[in-house]
C-alpha cells in the first residue's frame, strides 16, 4: 500500500519516474502544422462560452484560463491553443463529455486543474489531451465520474506537485500507470 504523499526521491527509488513514453500509439504526434503563432491575453481570463469567442484562433495564451459552465462542445473557441503560460482550470462544466476541444494543447506553464464535482456523469475521461506533454502541476480533484486518465497517456513532465483526490471511480492502477512514465518534480498525493 502506498503512503498518501510521495516525494520525487521516493518515486525515483521505486523506478516510477522513468521519463516519457516512446512510440505509444495513444500519443498524438506533435502538431506539425503550426503556422504562425498567435499570442493572446496578458491577464487571466474566466472563460465563459458564448461570451469569449474572441479567444478563437489563439495558439498561445499568456495568462491563466478558468473554464466553467461549459456545455457539450462549447469549448470550441479554445481548439487552437497549443500553450497556456499560466494555469488552466476546468471546473463545474455540465454536459462536458471530454476535452477534445483542447486537442492541440501541448503545454500548461502553471497548474492543470480538473474539478468537475457537480457534473452530470457524462465526463468520464480526460480524452482530448493526447498532445499534452508538460504541465507546471497537476490537480485532478473532485471528479465523481472520472474513470480514465487516457488523455494524459503522453504527459512527460510535471514541474511541481501532482494531486489526485476524491475521484472514486478512477482505478488506482490508472494513477500508478501514469506516475510510472511521468517525471514528477514535486510531491505526489493520492487520496
């Protein structure tokens, strides 16, 4: 049985942090059709679908983005994002079934937080994040219906802490498999 909190040194001693997954068929290839970088934002944004369509076309956002109250495919204005310099927080999104609109996202400089504690049960995986390789921290907390971490299968490095809390349907084996191939530079908490 694992303790609740692990330091990076403890994980290394177990051989858990072995680096990126190579040739994993689940990993989306890097986006080679980069075109011109379109940089948006200098302040943090509370993304409200239908009101913030002006984020469409951005490939890099310089601040943090909080996504709340989105339904179904309303994340479409974010479908060109490849990098968020700050934090990306996704919470309280009813009817959201996956994160496919974020399918080009490769890096989040701050924490990636997913908390859908009052979702309607449709959101069961992190599908759509297959290009994500690097985050500043990872917090997957309060997701009563989350049952799979498939979308994070190609994550290579977390520069800070990793927290998994209150995800009752998420198999511990999925968390362990993720931690086995991700370099974690902060502490790991699983509750």
